[in-house]
């Protein structure tokens, strides 16, 4: 059974929702797919224009079990497509082979949509641009440059390598940041459990003895009473803070800009984030410039891929400076954001005519720096976390047993 997909662009003021549809094509083959549209009538009209006889259209449930298409899926698809195109396999056949090699139905439908667009005469980059959720401007600009220069297989290979390296950097950053977060959450849960279930037992025991409790013990019991009485409020406040921060990052550009700026100044993690950002910036710029994308256009895509608003603003300023005739190295120097190594390598690249090669070397260097930084942070955080947890739990245990020690010395 052939699989096809279509996508409708609705006006920005009209909300699009996903629809699943089934029908038959001009040859009588059963086909199905999904489409983003403003309503069922739009879906039917669009399919009729393509010569598809529709038999069923329904809204896709929000509880649908369809798997999401991840960045890893797109990177793997790009690698497979570049390999087949490089081997001389026709583009449409490459899409068929790639779609069948994946077990994710959502990705299969997406590839079916793109194949249908290409089959109808749409260029590959325009077909990708119809799905900005999965193919960003950087991806599409590179593909367009490859199509225009007749080096699509080379560009696809470069995109695949680029996405694989960016995913690797993101994975390293996440692992470095998630480890302390997970330990802190576990520590909070354990401490809360002790406060709610263990300390009240000691409190009852000591109240029965009538002895005067040490100040540390009284403090811990006071905190425990607060946990028992207000655990629901504490939990609610914590959840509200987490949700509020996430929503603020999504909705408030000013707040996101502030968080991005502060993240570069955080001890231990700040240098890691900066190195990862420079690596991503360098890799993105080198990939675009090597593919023949004009520098001004390349910097616009690099700004969006930087991943940090501080570097994004600086890159947009670079774009403005270069458009007025300044050199890239002097603009980088004036931005006062980029490391000296990148500035010097860009200056050498401009003089030698090997700018993309020089910037790629910077990307390689900072990617290795990220590897070393992640390993260093992991080895550093383990003893720090153990000391903090040991001190916290040890203080609680000592506070609870101090009255018993005092009773022992009294006898």
C-alpha cells in the first residue's frame, strides 16, 4: 500500500490542527496520510486537487499513539539520504528506501509527503520548507545551495555530519546538567521523607521524656513540623516555580535573554555552556559557508542556530557590520563576545582564502573542549554532591541523637 501525505498552509490567523485521511489515487491504489489544516473541508479540497478520492477524514486524537519525530530521526534520515544519493540512487527511490527502513510511522508519512511534493515538480528545499517543525532554515538553505551548485550529495553529507555533532554536544550538555539536578531531586525527596515520617517519631519520644532539647534538635523538629503541616503548599510552590520558569522562557524574550546571559556566568557550568555555544556557532558557520551560502545570509542562519541569545544578538550585529563592508574578523573583535582563538583563526582564514576550513578547526577544538569539560565536571560534581548530601543527612542524624547522647552523659 502506497503512503502519501500532504500539508496545507493556512493563514496565520487560523489555527491548524492535524487530520488523518484515507483514499485512493488516480491508479486506484489505497493511500493514507496526515495533514495540518484549518478544517475537514480544506483537507478534502486539497486532496481533490491532487486527484485523490477521499474515503475518510478524521481529526487526529491528542491521545494518539503516533511517535514523535525527533532530531535524531532527522539526522539519521539525512545520513541515509546522503549515502544513497552519493551512490547514484534516484532521489524518489531514495525516499522510498529510507521510509521503509524506519519504524516510526510519523517519519514514514513525512517522507511520503516530501516525496509526493518532489514528484509533482517541487524542488527538494521547497519541499523541506513546508515542514519547518522538522527542517529549519539552516537545513533548507544548505539544501538549496547544494541544489543550485549541483553538489546535493556533498551538502547532504555535510548536513548529516553537522546534525550528528550538534546532537552529540547537546547530549553531553544535558548529561552534565541532568546529573546534579537528579541528585538534588533525590536528596530533596529523601530529606522530605525523613522530615515527614522519621523525625515526628523522635519528637514523640522526646516529648515523653520531658528533657530540654538542644537547639539543633529543636530547629530540625521545627522544620519537620513545617513539612508535615505545609507539605502540600511546599510541593505546590515548587511545581509553580518550575512551570512558571518554563512558561516564562517560552513567552518572555526578555526573561530568556536574561537567563541566557546569566547561564554564561554560572560557576563551573558557565564555561561549559560557552564552549558548547562557540562549537555550535563555528560548526554552523563553516557548514553554510563551505556550501556556498553568502556570508550575510549564512550569519542570519547562524544567529538562529547559536542557542544562546547573547551570541544570537552578537551574530546579527556581525551581519549588519559585514553588510556595510566590514571584515568578519574585525566585526568579531568588536562584538567582545567571541573567544580570541576564533577571531585569530577567522583572520587567518580571510587572508588565506580558507575561511571555512579555519572555522571548522575551531569547531573541532571546542567540541573536544566540551568533551573534556563534561568529563571534568562529572568527576568534580561527584565528591561535591557526596559531601553536601553527607553533611545534610549527617546534620539531621546528629540533631536527632544529641538528646540521647546528653541523657547518656547525665548518668
